[in-house]
C-alpha cells in the first residue's frame, strides 16, 4: 500500500484527510513544514499533501527544500486560498498540483491516483 505524508497543522483538516485516505492509502502526519522535511528525508513516502500555511516553516518553503533532494516525489499543495496567484505560486515553488480547501474526497483521490495510483 502506498504511503502519504499529510503535512497539516490543523486537527480538523487532518481528520478530514484521514477519512478520505483511510481506505486506499497508509499515511503519517507532519504538524509543520520542518517536520515534513525531516520525515521525507527519513524516507518511505510516495506522495506529500502539503498545507501551505503552517507554523515553524510554511509549506512552500518546505516544498522547495524537499524538491531539492527528492525532485521526483509528488507534492500536492493544500490551501484555503484558491486564487490563481496562490496556485501559480505553489506550482512555481515545486508543487506538482494544487487542491483548494475544503477538499472534496473524489477530487483528492483522483488527483493522488494520477501521481501514485491506488
């Protein structure tokens, strides 16, 4: 089974993601961008769902660091800011794709499957 790192500081958003992912994927949580970087460097993840606004280190900074060392690891940005400029910034930083919160189960699973299958 594929393993996803869910980088999300908000408990309710994380609970929603576990509900969406639980049938098809294994997952672990990082509560901030620095934890996400550290966990990815330890290995074992097939994809990262990266919240953009987090404490310690934001998701875009974490994405840039992760992509330097793991350029082939798919990262999907998650953000409540759904403006085109936010999407473009995430893509320019190295995210492979972008999901606006609140996340739809169907859209999320379809996007993940596009990168790593089921």
